[in-house]
C-alpha cells in the first residue's frame, strides 16, 4: 500500500481557548504565546490575518517542529 505523504491541512481558525492550542500557534508562528493571544484579540481568528499581524507568512514555508 502506498504511503500518503500529503501534509495535514492547515487549521481554519486560530483557536486560543486552550493552553495546548495557544502553544501550537505560538510554535506555528514562532512567537510567544502572548503575541498570538494579542493578535487574535486585535484582528480575529483568521490564520492569514493573524500571520500578517505578526509579520509571518501564511501558510508559511517553515516546518512545524
């Protein structure tokens, strides 16, 4: 059987309701958790808008580690 090497789709919203979700987005955007929270409060939960607010690309080319 062939292995599916497709990456999982990017999330549609930046959810900061739970600590693990805030941590995911902080790693994803490579910024502190507080900056993710502030960005969501400023521009909403759309990942592209949050990324732009943080000065990051979306979906970005850096690997998620």
